[in-house]
C-alpha cells in the first residue's frame, strides 16, 4: 500500500496509463517514494487507483524503462 492516494481522472484527455505513470513519477521525484521502497503489486495498485491491472502494469513498465524503478524477483 502507498502512503498517499493514487487518483486518475477518467474524463481527462490523458490516458489512465499516462496519468498513473505521471502520478508515480512525481511521487518518486518529490521523495514520497524513496529509493529502495517496495512498490505495491500491480493488482494492489490497480485496485487503489480504480484501473485495470494492465494499466498498472504498463505504468510500472514505463517507469522501469525510464530507470525510475527496478525489478527484483
């Protein structure tokens, strides 16, 4: 679970994936998501944001590609 609300606007001209990615990117840059902090699963994030799991997965994939997060197994 995140310590801050994750909100997306369905009526916004920007896609849900972009909104979610930007929200998480801002949280990282603002320090609300610290280095080494474990992010919620895509299912949990999707439920909190009210989006599909595919949207959450695409947001994480984008942040990974940009170097904001890293994956571990």
